[in-house]
């Protein structure tokens, strides 16, 4: 709710479809916002700062999503585009008031609640709040109307998902797959990244669409692979998703966990999880559904003897990316 107040107080006005950008988890937040914003396009800042001409041909707005605002590529996106396309407007949704994006003279910064500035390596609260903020810019009225339901669902999920995640982590899988159709693709990709990061790569992950899984990636699945199925609230999409789930069941591939609306076919899954948010339009569901993967990643990290706040003690990865040299063209 605080995020909603801060976005509203920024008074950004009606915005055209933007290019949404971020790196890593912030890019997956951008993907989730893209599903809420017709005509928008999400592009990772790790690529956008090098190649932006085609994406910006018919667009005049870039919205950067960032926890720290200090990733080298995030700043390079603004600097490079401003030099080449001074007509493009830059807005940043960020959580760190001291970050370079927040203080950049060419950027309108919307600062979110500092409580969402995760102190651990992995982004969790920052991800959910960046998605909410982006959805409020994309569709302010329906997002604001759904916020009470989202908040209540999140409170319930932290209890029900917690127990399920802890139980699954007792027998850590070697592989995890997250399946979702396009509107929830950001959630699936972030789910896999959280598990990969917080287990220091000891659990291999794959994010895929239901229909895409048949085209080769199904070979990744084994009988004990944990398959997280984010099931659509749209009946048209859901029938294709459940066909694939039944095929996996028939082939005895995977332990199947559903994050699904209550009317979905429960009998096809080994574990069926649902909250009041699961019946909302798919573009609104990411902030709640992602909490299951975040909790699962935490429990897997702990079960594997790692520190969930610092699962990479040797410095393979860092809270803020290091080692990127930006060359001046």
C-alpha cells in the first residue's frame, strides 16, 4: 500500500507505452510489468545499453526498474540513450535514494519504501514492490482496486506457502522447472533465478512455457524434478496448460506443484496451492505467486547448509554486480 501511495505522489501523469528495463531480477520484474502494459516492451539493460535504436524507433519513454540503481548497465542505458536520443524521457522505479539512478540529473526517480531494499544478496521484497509500482503506472485504476486483495493474499501466502516450501525442501531436488504462459513468464523466470542464486547453483533450474516445453526442454525433466506450474486464471490458456500437465503425469515426469486458481483441475497435481489472488487476471498475480519460489529458495538454501542472505560467500556473485567495464564509443 505504501508503494501505491509513493507512485501516486510522483504525479507522472498518463504515460505512453515504454521500454521497460532492468538487469537480472529487475528485468524479470520488467517482464511482469510488460504483461500489464499493452504496447510496452521489456528489454534487459544488459543488452539495451548496447542496442537500443530499433526498440526506441517508435517510443519516447524508458522506465528503469532497479533495487540499488548502481548496476553499471543501468546507468549506461540512461547515459547512452540521452546522448543519442535526447528526446527520450527517463523514469526510474528504484529503492535506493543514494543510487546513481535516483540521483541522475536526466532521470525522474520514483523512490519506493526503503523497507523493500533487501539487505541480503537476493532480491525479494524489492522484486514484488517494483512489479506493483510498474503495474500502477501501467493500469492505475484496476491495480489500485486489486491492492487490498493482493495484500490479503500475500499475508495468507506467507503462511500457507511457507509450510509447503519447508516440506518440499526436506528432500532437495536436483532440478526445478517453472512453467508459465506469457503473462506470468516474469514470475517463472524469477522463480528459477531465486532458486539458482540461493542454492549457489546446486539446484539446476529451467523456466519455460507450457507449449514450449515439448520442443526439446522436456528432456530436462526426470521423475524427481520439481515442476512449479503457475496455472493461468484465463480458461483459454489453462486448457493448453493442463493438457501438458496431464502429459507429464502420464510420462511420470516431475513432482507437480500448482500455483493455481481454485477452479483448476486439482487431481493432476501432487500439490495444489491457491490464494485469493490466484483468480485475479494473470498480469496482477506475480507479486503474490512469486512468494512461493522465494520461500522455497530460502528453505533449500538453508537445507543445503548455505546462508540464504549470503549464499555466495566466495564472491562468485554479488548483491550489486561488479566487474562490468563500460566502454565509451
